[in-house]
């Protein structure tokens, strides 16, 4: 332990057990009570102590098992046919990192599922397949590879794949563990099992998708983005344009947040999302911040160093960065850019006043690796 965090020296709780104290603790426990000093240093740590550890999930390894579920369970029997990514330190709450859930959902050709809604908010990032659709509060959205879409909390949603051939595999991101940590979960099945979608597909993209605030539509006052899908092509083009105009972030390369076009804020109140581009051969500097992040490799190959350990990645791979863990990214390709999609709980951290960030200053800004 460094002197900076030495509990004894700094006068934090340091009571040793005696037979009298042990008996006393027993008496308190009988009354559903306890002595603060037995837990004080654990419940008020010097700095965040996530139970989550960094994990990289290889798409090539998971994909065959995700496909296997197609034959093993019917989508409607399973509710949603999803392989969850579970952090070894967060099995108790089915989290991939912190209070964020993620999983790979597979839908066979022609499949569709019934509608439901819940307190948890959801987002999708499409890995593969051409036939993916979802209906969110009556709006039918069609999404393709690397598109990003949101299902804000409380919105009815049902999904399907209308391709004749080939499955859809998309990644779900939800704040389920957060909602449960707050004891705020609700769930409802649609009274008619299916929604009646409006005639116009991707209507929010047509309405809000071009940095122009439309006149003649009802004023948007809900706490989430009216734009429900963010297609890959314009997103990628924007990042390439941004790379021409700016240097970007020393920690993240050329990065932009998917935003609510009405407010400029995060897409939903509990989860935000980014797309970032690493230039050919670029390696970023390390930093750390409060808030958990789940990354998906949208394009290219490279590696990230997280808490001193290197994780190589390529398109489709998913990895997580626990709160307050040092992290930096590198693009291993000297000729092509690499892109990382990510989602996070930053909106929660910010709105509660929990946001903190720190740069890694030793060693030229790079963590030593084992
Ligand atoms: O699409 O409704 O991966 O409710 C987990 C819970 C997906 C969904 C998940 C869900 C959904």
C-alpha cells in the first residue's frame, strides 16, 4: 500500500477485534444493526473499486455459439434470443461492466418477436445481416451493419429479420443492472402482442437526421432523442470529415457522441454512445474516468491497454473498461483507419455530479504493459 492510501497512518478505521467487540457486533446484528468502523474503509474507498474487470469478448469465438441458439430455442419461447456477455465480477447482476448489460441477439430469416416495454433503456449496434427491423413506439426502423439505434425506456418495441437468407446478429446494450440497483424495474407485454407501425419507415431519420431542426412537427419534449436510428455511412463520413478539420482527443482519437438533435445532449438519460476513429497507426494516450464503457470494434484491428494489460481486437470484438481503469487505444493498421463504437453510463455520472477524469502523465502517457 502506498503512503497516500495507508488507512492506519491516515487515521481511518483501525479497530482490532477483541472478544468484547465480537460479542458486541453479535448483539448489534440481532437488532439488524452494525458498527460502521467494521466496514467504513470498504464502503468509502479512497477511489473507485469496481468489481468489474476488463474483458475482451472475441466475436469469432462467440459467433458459432450465438448461431447455435437459433436451433436450440425459438425466439418467442426465449422472449429474446440473446447470448449475454457477463463480467466475471458481475455475474450476480448480469452486467458486462459496472451497471451496464450487453448481449448478442440473433434472429433467423423471417423471424419476428412480440412487443414489450420496460423501465430499462436499450440500444442496438448491428454486427451483421441485412434484414433487421425494429418497431419503436409505432415507428418501424430498418437497420444494417454498424447502424446504431435506440429503444428509450418505456417505449414499446418488437424486432425481426425480414431477409430471406442469413441471420441478423445485433448487440443489445441495456441499463438493466442500473434499473435493478435502483429497484425501479417494470415490464409489460403489449396488450395486442404486436404494434401497428406507421407507414413511413425510419421516419425519425427522415425528420431529424441531417442537422436541421424541422418546422411543422410537434415540439419534442421527451427526455430522449427523437432520432431513433443513426446509420453508419453518414456517421463514418462525419468522423472522416472531423479528422480533416481537427486533431481530435489525445485519449480517444477522432471521437464524436451520438446526440439528441434537439438538445445536443446524450441520446438517452442513462446511456450515451460514441463512435471514434483511430487514424492509421495512431496510438492514443492513457486516461481514466468514472463511468463504465462497452466498446465494439466497428472497423479495423488494433489493441487497447486497459489497467496495464493489452487486449488485441478486430472487427466485431467487444471489450469493456471498468470505471476508473486506465485505458488507451491503438490502431495496428498502417494504411486504414479503425473505428470503435462504444456506449456508457456517462449521462448518469454527469447528472449525479460523479464525473471525474485524470490523464496518465508518466512514461510519455502510456501504461507499462506486462
Ligand atoms: O430487445 O427487448 O438483450 O428486453 C435484453 C432484454 C434485449 C429487448 C436484451 C431485452 C431486450
